[in-house]
């Protein structure tokens, strides 16, 4: 089974011209890791000391990339926004 990971640009919502292919992977675990890495990369560059989780999350949902996985595997689910919300709490604290 193949897992294709793509990323849309939150700043250009619904503009498929801003979409790019992250990769084509052979396992759900690899696809989930690749999608998470896209989000983490943005959060690492956008974060600055003193920023709240809400501020970082708003920055991500406005300017970050929104990765998603295309597969026939019904068990491979990824929500970039849910992942980002959790990572923002981990990075910034409650």
C-alpha cells in the first residue's frame, strides 16, 4: 500500500496551485512521521521565547503548511491542525 503526503499552504487556503508533494511512502508510520515533520518544521521556525500556545497555533493556521495523507488505508488518519495544537502546547506550555 502506498501513502502519498501532500501539503497545502494555510495562507493560500483552497489554492491547489500552492500544494506540493512531500513524498510517497510505504508505511502509515512513515507517512504520519513525514506529515508531522512538516508541521514541526514550521512551529520551530515560528516560535519565539514568551509566545503562548494560542499565538503559535494562530500563526500556524494562518501561515503554516497543512500536510495530508492520500491512501486507501482507512486506519491512516492525520489532522495537521490537531497535531499542531498539541505540539504548540508542548512547545509553549499550558
